[in-house]
């Protein structure tokens, strides 16, 4: 129930890029714990949908160190936990190749996903399973990384982990961080008690703020919003002249990080700082992986509350974050008559694939037999590398569809989602005079029985937000 790792990695990177590099690097290098978290060849790690961009898995666990004093535990609004090893905060920090933009991609801890060698389980248990049979911290990190890579399609380049107490010590040295709430927040479980409007949080209040899930409409999902927002505001604090130009404060922050952070062996802090030297708070964005709901399922007769991940829509989500490959953006749409396309129904609407196929055939596409797909929120056009022109032609016929390059298909494949996007007939002579075909409205999806806009899933889980401004307020 914590949010420490993001604070650690951004503080390290931003301080090292603030004119304090040599001293900070030497001080940190001797104190940061290293773990063998990253496996696989360099070639495998670079075979990624986002090319030269960097992905850092940031992990916060709810473990209270054995040497934590009763006074420290009281400050954390918690008590001894007996040594829990589940990871309650998992965020991939996606940094663009030029270092000017970063996106925090949150992975809900209750996401029910395949864990290699284990079976399906909650994502926050992957680390625990990896520690078994002598795996230790390295085994836990490796299994968690493998699970997230398989789920997202992103290659994890680096790993950072911090404990509950580590987060507290880092924020304590940083000093008060300002937040703004649209409504008051009280929660006896986390200890949060804040009014509406702006508040300056000390370390204890900050910890309570990012741990709250009770009293929030969407529970853990809203807690992730709190975490993303706090990081953005914290980045503003780190980049302020009052922090970077204060040698005593900076030294204390570095010491707190060095004693709290665990990283993979290959993470070079100076290289990270160099890549992030142009990053500004307004360019730090936040998103959460797409979900389909939070149902209760039964496992061996016991009720289990989970987050159902939109695994079919994950490629479109990731592609939307990292951008289209150059080969796609520069391609010219092919002649529809030369394009073969398969239509799969992931919308949950009976007959949607057949109806879309009929429309595409009417536009001269070569359409195969319709099929089905797992339910997904996002309509996408999947294509293998080398078929960018053909994919672009289908995207032109399906307004709002997301093009996704993937090795999982051998030809262009239209997957219909619950967003109601579908193929639209070609414009007929005279349409322009009467206003033309409204290809952008929700009615385009309901013309063949698709879901109307009012029935679409909430976009809150996948919407990209920027919380780094001074005026930003959240619920």
C-alpha cells in the first residue's frame, strides 16, 4: 500500500542532472543495493515496440524492515507486518529516447494475470513466488519483470525497488510537498485527514495520502491516481531552485535514497541523469493499463476480488503511448482491392464482425471469414511488420481504430472493441453536399448493433493525464 519507488528513481535522476553529478554519483554508488534483476541478452531487451526508449520498473513493497523502531512504525501509521513480500505498487516509467517526456504506466496490484510457472494470480504475488526455493530478491524481481513484460509487450530495461520506510525517509528529507484536493479526504486505515484545497504534506501525511484506497469511489484504481499525482508534484519540488541549490538538503536526500533503494546491476545513474536532463514536470504523464472491470471470481471455492485486465486491448494501449513506428507514419495507404483483412469480434455484440466485413467488402477489401476475439475496449487494426500500407487502408475505413504492429498476426486483422468503432461505407456522390458521412460519431458504431457511446467503458483507466502543473487538483 505504498508509493516509494517512483520517488527514489526520479529523485536520483533529477538530482544527478542538477549540477551535482560527480559528488552525488560517488555518494550514491557506494550505498545503493544492487540485485541481479534483469536477465536475457541485450538483443532481446532491445527487441521492443518502443525502440530506444527506456522502461524502468518501479516497485514499492509494503514491507516494514525488521529493524524499524516502534516510533518509526508509528510515524508510518502502521505496525509490524511479519515480513510481507508482495509488491503493492508497480509502475513502469517509460522515458522517451530524447529524455524530454516520461509516462508513468501503473499496473494495479490486483490485476489477475498469468504468472510464468505459477498460473493465474494477482500481479502483486509474482514477486513472492519468485523468491521461493532460494530465489530471493533477485528471483522475485526476475519473475515480476517477466510477468509484466509478457502482459504489456514492453521490455524492462531497469528495476528500482524501495520499501515503505524508504519512501518515508526520502520524503522526510525532501520536505513538504504541496497537493490540491477537490474534496476533503479522511481515512482511518491510511491515516489521511486533509481538507479540500491545497495542503503541504510532511512525510507522514504524504505516506497516508498515497496509501489511501478506502473512501475513494474506485478503491485501488483511485489510489493509483493519488500516486501518479503525488509523483508529478514531487518532481516539481525536486526541480525547484530551493532544492537543487541547497547542498545540505541535497546531501540528506541522497543519503536517504542510497540507504533505501535497490536497483538492477546495470542501472547507470549518470546515464539515467543524462537522458533525463531535459525532463520537466509538465512533460511527466500518467496512465493505467486498460481494464474491463473489478469482478469477484471464485478460486477453489473462495471469493477473490480482482482487476480484470483488457489483455486483448493492451497492444493498442501501449502503441498509443509509445507512438506509431516510422514505417507506418510514412506509409501511403494501399488500394483496398489489394488488401486482405480478417475481422474478429471483441465487442460482445453478436454479428458485429460479419456486419463490418460486409461493409469492408463493399469498399473492395478482400475479407475473410469473420471470427471472435477476447473482449476488448479498443478497436484496433493489427498488422505484421512490412504491411503498414495495407493496415493504413483499413484504418482509413474504420475511423478511430488504432493501428498496432505485432508479430502475433500474419496478415491485417481488424479487432472490434466495445468502443463501438466499426467500418463505415465509402462516401457516395452527393454526400459532401448533405454533410457527408459522420464517421466520427458514436452512431457509426451502433449502426450495426454496436454499443452506443453511453454504454462505453469509462476511459479513466487508460486516459493519459498530466498532473505536474501548480494548478492541478484531484479528488
